[in-house]
């Protein structure tokens, strides 16, 4: 895969990861443990995808 496409994908994944972290913080403040677990799993999947681009 060429560098511009990889960078574009990394940018998108970084934005998604940041969004998931904000959602996780909000769910944590609300005490919603099930939602926290789901958001943590989603954030981990995004993080893993970012790692695979490196």
C-alpha cells in the first residue's frame, strides 16, 4: 500500500480512536459499565488496526 493511502487511513483511525476515548469517558462518568466494555473493545480494535498500518 502506498504511503499517502496509509497516512489517510491512519488519520481516519486516529480520529475514530479519539472519538471512542471521548465516548468512553462519558460512559464512565455516567456509570454505564456495559457501554464502557463495548467502547473499550471498539477502541482496542481501532488501536490494533492502527498498529497494523505501521
